[in-house]
C-alpha cells in the first residue's frame, strides 16, 4: 500500500512537471499570437521573456520597460506619453519600449511589489512626500545628475519635490494650478461678478442659488479636491509660511494651529453657505464636472488640467467657449497676495536604480523632457501645463482658457507647493481624504477632525 | 372547506408570485441598467432618472470596447485561465475530499483542517509575499501566476462543499465496488464523481464567478498584455482624472455576458447543490 502511494505521488509529480513544460511552451506561442493584436496600443508584449537577463551592449536589441499610471493610451496625457514612445522607437530601432499601465490605486500597490523585486526601467512617480518618502528610503530610484537638466527650462522650484538631500530622483511632468472654472456667459447674463474676497464668494453663492443654479460643482466624493481646496485656503491665510506651518504640523502630529483651524472653518462655511451642489460629499469627479459642463453649475473647482474642456466637442458649444477661470479669492486678513496661487508639481518620471539598461533608460527619460516633447505635445493636446517653460510653443491659436491659465501662471508671484493631503505619510493621505467630507458637512467637529488627522501620522 | 383551502393556497401563491417577481426585478435591474447605459454617450450618463433613452444608440461604444479594449485577446485569456482553474479545482477537491473523509490515514484530520484553514486567509495579505515568490521562481507574467492563486483560493470552499456532499453517499456503494474488484481511482472517478454532479456544478460556478472579475492579483502578477484578463479591458478607458464611462459600461456588459451565460447553464444544478450540501452537511 505504502509503495503504491509513493509511486502514485511520483507519477503525479512527473505529470505536473510535464504539464508545466507544455504549458509554458503553449504560453509562448499563444503570447506571440496575442501580442500582435494587443501590440498596437501598448507596445509589444511578447518579448519580455527573451530579453530577461541578457547583458546589453551597444547596438544590441534593448528592451525598456515603462511602468505608467496612464492606462488610457488614446486620450489626454496617456496619448502624449504613447506618442513620444512611438517616436523614440522609430528613431532608435534597436530599442523596444514595453508599457505596463495601471490606474492610480492599482499602480501604487504594484509599485510596492516592484520595490521588492524587478522594478521596471522607467516609472511614473509623484514628487510628494506621501508617495516619494518611502520610495526614496527603499533605494529603488536611480539618482539623476541635476546638472544635465539646466537647459531643460524647468520652472523654478519644480524639482524641489523630487530632490532629497540634494540628490535628484525624478523629473516633474506637470504644473497643476487649483482654479475655479466659471461660465462667463452665465455670469454676464445674471450680472454676477468675479469675487474679490472669500466673503464675496460666499455671498455670490446665495445669489446663484437664488436663481436655482448650483454655485460650485465640487468633486467631494474623492476627498482630494476638498483637501486641495483646504490647502488653497490655508495658503491664502498664511501665504509663504504655508510650507513651514504644514511641516511643523507633521513634525508634531498636531494640526491644531490656529491657521489650519481657520482654514477648516472656512471650508465648512463654504458648505454651510451651500456653495457646493447637493450631495457634493459623495459625488465623484465625472458627476461634478458634468454639472458644470451641462450648465447646471456656474463654477467648477478643479485643477488646470481640465483646460481641455474648452476644446471638448462633447460639451455644448455655448458652454465650452465661455469657460474662464479665476483663482481662490483673498481671505480676510490673509497674508497671500492675489497673485499667490495654489500650484504644485505632482506626477513625473524616474529611473529604476536596479535597471540593467540604466543608460538607455536615462537617455529615454531625457528624450521625453526635450522641450519639444512632453511640454509641446501636452500643450497641443490641452492636458495642462508642463513643468517646463512653455513660452516657445504658444501658437497664438490657443483657446481663451489656455491663454488665461498661462497668464495666471506667468503673473504669479509665488506658488503654494504640494497640497496638504500629499505632504505626509500615505496613511495621513488616506485619513484626511476620507474624513474631510464629514468635517465640511458638519458630521464631525473641526477639533475632532484635526485630532483624527493628527493621530493618523503618529 | 376544501374549496376555502384551495382559495387560500391560491392567494398565498399569488402573493408568493408577486414577491418573487419583485425580487427578480431587483436582481435583473442592474443588468438592464448596465446595458442601457452602455448604449448612451458619456454625457448622457449624468441624468437624475433611473434609465436613460439615448438620443442615438451608441453602438460605437461596443466597437471601441472590442478594438481599443483588446476584448477578444482578454476574453480568450479569461476563458482559458478560468476554465483551467475550474477543472483543476473540481478534480483536486473531489480527490482531496475523498482522501480526507473516506480514507483512513494518520493525518487525514490534520490535512483537512489545514486545507479548510485557507478559508480564513485574506487575499490581500498574500499579495506581496506571493509576488516575491513568483518572481523568484520566474512565474510572474505567465499563466501560472494566475492559475496557482485562483485554484488555491477556491480550493477550501470547494473542498467544504464536496465533503459535505460526499458524506451523503452511502459507504455501502463503495464497499460493493471494492467487492467487485474496483481500484481506488475507479471508485473515485466512476462511482463517486457521477453522483456528485450537482455539487460539481456548484463548485464550478462559484470558482468561475469568483475568479472571473478578479483584478487585484491579476494586476500585481502580470505585466504584459499576454495573459491579461477581462477586467483589464475596463482599465484601458480609465483616464488620469476622469474616464470614458460609456465605453466602460460597454466593456462591463460584455464582461458580464459570459458569466451570466455560465450561470444560466448551470443554474439548475447550483440550487440543488447548495441545498443538498447544506442539509446533509
């Protein structure tokens, strides 16, 4: 009996190994067949196995792996990225770039997995402590030579978020500004004026509500736009002390500073004054944006990346041609000038420290940041402002909205830097983005909210 | 008297029908809603009404789903991986159930416990350790990277269902088979397996439905499009800030279709399987 068992087990083991052998053989064949259908959008996926572990020398076939947070390769920023990749492969026929793209949450989870093993050569990163602190500490990113980039016309201060101890670990892709988009025609028809102060804004809310229109469409369901709004207010209150106050709060895990309390109260006042739509605290990005683009809301608080609304054919013409912007109005007693705006450099790219083809990876990175690539294509596709000087690409045929945004940025006297939700550890980000709705709608008190976010970063 | 009873039973039947109809409507409505929204344009989605009547029916959403979403490749992968997972789970769970419940050996109780303990392990806790193991073994981005965890995580539940069902099969049957000179594998595959039909259907459908929509493991263990499964198709239309919802609805409708089909095909057996397993267990 016992012998029989052993022989059965051995036979099973043999069968399994044989199956495994057949399976991977099949896999290779099916994969290459599949690769030809899937390859057009996402680069070629069928060569990954063959290049693993090959040493790379000049002129040899090189495979670069790019891990991107832009899964949609046919629109917006994803299209810009893919266009540059395709151009690079045409100019360098010996280089194949494989793209793997996941959206934000899945991207961050997989990034953790890659940190342990097999980080792709070029990766998307965020130049914000919530993301980058842990990543830099894990030593997975290669140091870049800052002097190489003096000619790349990066906007002043935009590399700060990517620099640790004087070492540069990545390059920023965009400059994002928090703005109120508003419907100019609706404002003119009703005799509304652009608010000069925060109190004006709240007073305007009553006027707009009186005619049955939502004043500001707010994506409160996601949490981060409210956190940006809060940061924007805090910046208006304290001006250039913003960074110090925020970092002090994180150092002590104590957010009860009077300035922060005031900012939270101003946020609450906005909700109390019915500045946002009904149910703003659970509605998502698309819903909020749609309120504005359908003409049901007079304003929309969002980042400068949405300037492409002006050219979006899905939006009715009399609305899309009348979209204009203004930035957060001054808060009474606030230290910020009207030209001080909430802006930051979020996403960007970096190179893996353990890449076997690091030289080529850096070469590709530099190629993307050539002034006529990411910046220019981004500008032409209306995906927002790059972190580089875009002055050379103004064609004169920009939409009014684009010109206005660029004017705001050019006229700015100082920028806020990273919004508060991205300034701390990732647990803090998660906590503030899920707690901020409750403080704005009055479910939690301001003090409770401040202590909740304080404990989350201990 | 008899007539009154008949009347009464007629009335209860009526009430029962109404209740069941309501339940059916509630169950089916999401599917109707899904198909309805998949035929509208992205801008029409944001209405206050429950359903929308699209101005023009947007078949283009489905075309986009097929072409840009690589639907056919992902469908092939999904069917292959899920099919293999179902077959493996069924075979292994029958054999394991037989070994743990019908064969007497020293560690049978322990092994049974060990396998059932798998029910308590949350998938997310295993994500990163498994990733490390797979990459050291060179399994990432192969079909095994999905097949192994899909089978492993479905097995405890399958074993649980199989054993409770197997206990209802009289031992005398096996004794008779042994008397007639049946070997152990013949007992399992020719005597026991045919009698487990409805629990096999239950296990098959549960394994299939659980793994059909699985995304977390697939996104972690796969890099290239080679073995990506259907949930990735939705992702192709996810923008950085906002997404093409209408096409995503189309992809989801297409993704749901095979699962619904499988359910309809096996439906007859699943209710029987669950009920019988429950009573006899």
